[in-house]
C-alpha cells in the first residue's frame, strides 16, 4: 500500500490522571469509578451521547442480573446504572423483582427495558455532576507511547488535532482501538448480520393509549435478523469483523437497504421509524489478549483476582467470576480495558460483553487505574 508521511505539531491541552476513551456504559462506569477515587478524569466519546450500544445503538435492555432462580448476582455500579436508566423513564422490571430478590421459585429474571434517549441524558447529567470532564464528537485516535507507557492520547475533534496527557488510559472503545494501536496483542471477532431500528405503528400507538404505557408504542424494525447463535444469517454471506471502515460500511449499507426493502410496501401513514441505530450493532469485534482469557470452561471457577461475578443472560445457573487479568497485559504499564474488549473467547465473550458485565469491568478498571496511580505501580500489578 502506498504511504505518505504526515508530520504535525499538536498542541498539548491538559494533563489528566485518567483518560477514558469511549463513553459506552463501560466507559461511564470507569470514569465515575476513577472520579469517585479522587482522580481528574477526561471521558472521550466519538458520538453526541453517552451509553454506546445501550443508547445510541438502540440495544435498550439491561439483560438479567440474576441467576435465574431468584438471586441477584451482579450489583454495585451495574445496579446503580440500571436504576439510573429508569429513573426518568419507563421500566419493565417484573413485578416479583420490584421489592428485591424474590428467592427460590422465581419465575422471572431481574431485567428491564429502558428509554434509550432518556438514559443517555441521565448519563450525561451523572457524569458531569461528578466532576468528569466530557468531550463529545471526538475520536481518541493515537496513543503516544514511550516504551511500556502511554504518555497520553491524540484526539481528533472540531478543534483539530490535540493531545491530552494521562497517567492512566482506559480503552472502552468497544473495539480495543487504542490498545491495538499501542501494540497490545488483540483477537479478532466475527459478527452475524443483525440490525434493529426503533419505530411505531398505528397499532402499537393504539396499544399504548389503551395501556397508558408509552413503551407499548415502540416496535422494532429489522434489517438483518441473525440471532446470537447465527440463525437467520443469510446463506452465503460472509461474517463481519467490524474493525475496518470498509467492513463497517458494508455491514451498514447492506442492513439499511434490507430494512428499507422490508417496509417499502407498507401503507405510508401506518408506521414510522423513529431512530436508526447510531452505530453498528456488532457484538464482538476485537478483544485484547490479556494476562488471562475467560473461557466457557471457567464457569463456577473462583479466581483470587476476581473483580466480580457475572451471569448468563440466556441460561439459568451459568455464572462466571471475571479475573482482573482479563483487563490488562503485563507488557503495558498504564493501559487497561473494560467492556467487550476484555479478554474472553467463545461463549464466555458473549456473556462478558453485555451491559451489566461491561459496567462491572468498567467500575473495576476505573478503580484499578486510581489505585495504580496512588501506589505508583503498573496497572497490571494492581489486584
């Protein structure tokens, strides 16, 4: 490939204790956790709202935080952000969970849908009110490395190209973008053909009027309809990796054209699409090769460096502890990740990537970054 050498003098804007790249739920949790530990935190988000796939991506479901038998497994900041997601909007928490754990014999799981837009607004309010500096509409593009350490991050925004120094950098881009560019070894994922938009129909509006619940007005419109396990993935269509501009664009173009084809013949005044996903709805794009990789065989295994327990959203009684080593690589002293780019493989990656576990690992990453600063130690040496 032909190359050019671009030289640039970049202004240094400010130094922070912790820079968090990516404002999805993992990034929000990391930023809040580090700020609550007394650190100056900068949160960088490429879009115009916080929440990532949960809000911008229209995947507005807090998947189960229980074991499927009446016992809550995931708590902490995941519980806090679940409550924030429904503080100003609707919820669908089952009745038997409204007053806490129902205990053995529970017929439902602890989960809820939420208003994606209202949750995004609430996240901004929460982050800013706790003293986190927040930059929207910017891309954390280049980690500036000095041996084993990242000196800070080059940011592309309306202000041009700028540089922010950092003692610790947390990559919650969802794709390990910064860590991969820093040289951290990564693993590539694959994704099925899935695309879901939010809309309304006349029938759904009538249902909402009858029930008095605004969420009953919402219906999903699909492009690709592949399931988590690959059912309904178009025969002969390749899988998508989601880590090049061309791959992401091909995924979106195919899905958007298919979605339009599905609604073209509808009566024009019978339905509307209110929001397309503002980001590609990939499940697993890229994760790091951490100091430990979570595996399916690790279910029910205890780890001395566990940062918490997570549960499967699709099966009952299927639990994992998450080792801290999944978030770090020993060759990089001040880089850490959280969310779906934490080290995992196979179905364990699917369990680890969703909203509650992403928040759990984000909370752990933010606290670990703060503790590493206080101790003057590499972040991989904190446990």
